[in-house]
C-alpha cells in the first residue's frame, strides 16, 4: 500500500557528510511517524532516528546523536537523514520506515540504500 523509496546512499570518506531521502507513495504518510534504521553485515538491524508526524519531536540513537539529523517535509512527502562526520562504523544499508516508530516495529519499510564509509 505505502511505498517508501530511499535515495542518496553512496561511497564517502570518513569525516564526510551525506543526506539520505525517503519519498513516500501517498499523502497518508503525512500523518505517520517516520524514521531510519540501519543494518551492517553480520549485525542486527538497529534503530537510528525517528520523527513525529508533524516534525515536532525527534529522537536519536546514542551512537549518532550530534552527528545525524532527521527532518521531514510533508508537502513533499519526504523524510531526510542528514549524516555528518561519518565514520567507517556507519557503513550499513539504511532503511526508511513509517508508522509505529516508537514500537520498534514500523508498519512500512523501504528497500534500503547502501552507505559505505572508507577510512
């Protein structure tokens, strides 16, 4: 029903910045919390950041706090993840998600976009 498409991933060097975008298929996502998860090879998928439906509240995992920033533009049906001061350990597939973010089990998932940070 709701499709989420991530873009903006790529190969960067440590210390660089990157911005991921997640575009939704319809306007219903304007009423949903949204966020990002990531999964590195051999590791469990982990929570990165979330944002409330109106953009008024954000929450971050400790390991990205102060470096990553989540925002959204409901008119464009898009959520963003600005990633600064990237580290090699940030290398992972990043997944956009929507709905029930606080539960840790979102209602909708994107297909993922690869972020690789070289030393």
